């Protein structure tokens, strides 16, 4: 965009220039450089990362949101896979014109003779300055053969900021190579790019590319728009454009607010944000803009809101599971003994969650153990402890004997809402015992209740 060019806020198109020649003030300033290394191993990590990007780009009315979601398809995570993102952002201080703009004689004549046509010819805004910025991201996917192998790599990886992040990323790649963990790289850039962006870069490639990128001069990426009315009070929007501008801008401001809320959304706020998304989407759907430009913008934002709804619906289901687990956890606060007699099974917490909550089936893990002892003429005590590695949402103790001779059991510690379950099984008189324990649990910071 050339300085002084017009911009039509209704059609979202450039317009003719209505101003005398303009010059930028000097922009020879040292750029700011930000280098960040982030790791995504869980769905919560991924949503937090995307949310931070949405929050940073909320004022762009959906453009930043779409880029974040498009790029997010490259983020992979599972028990044996994680994503590390090394980013370098280079930006110079925004620059603007060096003296007050003046309308050309032709623009002034049109404004006096046909003021209603001014916006049609020159738009409502003019390009008053620019922001020079560029960014480069290396999206590194680590694929291990086992969870334990990936744990070893991930144990020392966190969020690293500053120039040292480049060396830290390199050291992780070296460690992965030594452990025979596969590493694949995808690149994403805006503004200036660079050569030799391999999908299988070496450690030295990563270091050299990012260290050289920090010294590059960024290119203009964002235009600073200014209303003509700020330099000439007689400028007015056309009636149709003014109506569209007011109604549609209000809707887009609501989208921007939702983007900020989505970025800040904590685990127990999904329902509230989902209601705001649904309400805003319904209101936008009812708007019939007079111009195709505004209608396109509204449709793009509806698509963004639909993405939010899908993500937030999963968050809402997860939120319900957390609330149910918390309620069950409050019921098991001290050791309790249970005597089966003719009772076949005892259930605690959320049972069969993988079948009753299909949207979370990939997040819910299960364990099963059979405890069987033979009688030896004495009362026997069998101690068992299960570590979930996350949070237990439910478990079932099944008595495998159908008569009343199976022994009792005691829940000693933990259980629903906790990371572990410790139990003691006791045989009856000289009899043995036969039980099976089924355990469901979830992993990730979003599920930690203790």
C-alpha cells in the first residue's frame, strides 16, 4: 500500500489517492527482536498457545484468528508425539507521514460539489503510515517410539524466551537425534523469508537460519489507516456506507472481544464464552450488508466463530467432566471399608466415560487389574496402589464371586479426583478372594484437581 492511497472500509478495497504527495518520516530505527520457544504436548497446551495468538491479533477482526487456526493443523500431540515451535519476530517502530496531509484540488472540488460521492471515489480512510514486521516459525514435530522415550526429551523442555531459545532448540534436536527420536520441521513465515528451509534441517541449519534472520530488515506488513475527517471535517461517509459501517463494525468489535476472551479462557469458563460465541454468530447471521465487501467480511468472521464453537464445545464437555469428578471426589474423604457379600460391583465417580463421552475418548485412559489369591487357612491382606499419571475420574471394583464368601476391601487413599488410588483387600476367614479393578483417568493440566 502506497502512502496516501485511499481505502474503502465498506468494500475493503484500495481507492484513488485524494492527497498531495506525502513522505514517511525516517524509519531508520533498530528493530525489536523477539525469539520464543514453546512446546505443545497436550490439547490444553495447544489451546493456550492458539489463544495467545488470538489475543495478540484480536484487533484485526478475524485475520489473525484464521492464520492461527490454519497453522494449528501442523501441531501434533499424543503420548509419543509433541510439537515445539521456535519463533523469531522482527518489528520496527511504526512510522507515519512527516507533515499534515492536504487534499488535492480535485478532491476538494468533488467534496464541495458532490460530497456524497467522495467516499465512493476515495474511500473513508487514507494510508497514513506503515508497520514493518516479519516473522519466521519452525514447527518441530518430535515422534518417539514410546511415551517413556518422549518423556525423556520433554522433561527439560518448557517455554524459553530470548536469543538463548535458538541454542536451546538446537540442543533438544541433538538430544532427539541421540535418542533416535524422529524430528520433522515445517516452516511458516510472514514478510521476509529465507532460503534453505528444509523439512529435515540439521541442528546447525536451525541455529544459522534463526541467527541470520534476527539481523534482517523487516518489510511493511500492516498499513496504518486514518479517517479523512481527521484532516477535513467536511468529509462524510455515504449514507449506505455509513449504515453498513456502524452495524458491521459493532458486530466485528464483538468478535474481537470474543477473541480476547477465548485467549484468556480458563478451563472452567468455556460455557460462558460459548454462549457469547453463539449469540454473536446468530446476530451476525441476521445482518444483510448492503455491500458485497462487508458481507464477505461477515461471512469470514462467522467461519471463525464456527471454529471457536467446535473448540469450545469440547472444552464445555471437559468442563462438565471436571465438575462431575469434583462432586464425586468430595464424597470420598476418608478410608472406607466395603463388604461385597452378594453385591457384584461397586462404582465410584464417572464410569465408562469413553462410551458415554465420545468427544473425549482420546483423552480418557483406562487401566485394569485382576486381584486373585487362594485360601491358606488365615485372613490375608493384599495391598494395591495405582498411579494414574493424571487424575482419576472413576473406578469400579468388581467381586468375581457370586456368593457371599468373597472378602472385603478398603479404599485407603486417593481415588476419584486424585492422581492415585490405594486399596487393601482382605480375605474372609480361610477363603481366598477374587476381584477386578477398572480405572479411568485423564492426563493434562486441565484435569488436575488436587
